[in-house]
């Protein structure tokens, strides 16, 4: 494992962190009264678009994944369509999971779905960029000792930390503190965002700290 690879990973992850900050500060320059709490739905859309755009840009520039042998135009179009379908399925699947765990079934449907969208942007989009629409590769990466590169290791850490952050964000909702950020799904989206950022920052540091012990088997 080369230190230059870890540096590339760190810079890429910091760019993803920067995309989150862009979604907070850039819209406030053009929209009056824009804030995470007051205009939460607008921020969810901005953050999801910003994170997705940066991940796609990194996928095109860095190309951390192994290039496919099939490079025909029809194959590329099919791959893009599959990725779009996977992303939409991920949003609907997470929406159903949230409802099963207690989210309002009829009320606040848009809020719940946009929460699913931003969590998919934190988890599904990086998986699609790195692994493509390949469920076998997804299962391999998220199984024990299944990663084959530092990029997959970082993806594993960031995805898990995003879900953990979203789960921890649900704890303050039933408490009677009467805080504005306790309204569904604000605390959950903030928890997912903090978990995503924490995973992006910590994963390169963890990989660097354990670089002598980490060994990756080839695909």
C-alpha cells in the first residue's frame, strides 16, 4: 500500500466533505432565509445534489474502480440506466424501512422520502460509483474481509457510519425538549450527515494508522 494512494483517498474524501459545506453556505448567498432548520427540505435537495455531483466527478477523474473490459456505448448507457434504477430503488427501499421503524405513513411523506434520498446519496451513490450496479460486489465489500482496496475500505466505513449516524439521530425525536431540530426528520438527517462526514475524515486516517496490518486480496 502506497502513501500516495492514501493521500488520493484523503483528498477525494475531503472534497466530498467540502460538497456538504457547499450545500450549506452557497445557497444562503442566493436564497433569503436559507438555513438547515428553517428550509430543511430545500437543504436536503441541495445537499443530495451536491454530494451526488461531487461523487460523479470523482468517479470520472480519479477512477478508483477497475475499468470494465466492455466499453461499448450501449454497455455504458445500460450501466448508467441500471445505476439510476438502483438509486431510485434504494430511495424507495429506505423510505419503506423508515416507515416500518416508525416514520409517519401518510403525513410528512415528502420529508421521509427526501431523507431516504439524502441517505442514498451518502451510501448508494458512492457504491454505484466505485462498484457499479453489481450486487455481488456490494455483498463482497460489506462482508467480513471482503474489501480488496483502500477505496472499498473507506466506502465500507463511510456507509456504515452514515447509517449509524441516522439511527442515533432518531433518539432525540420522542424527547419533550421542544427543540426545532427534533421535528421529523431533521435530527436523523443531521445525524446521517455527521456520520457521513465522520466516516470520510476517519477512514483515511484509520487506513493510514493500520496500513502495515492491512492486506488486500485481488479480485
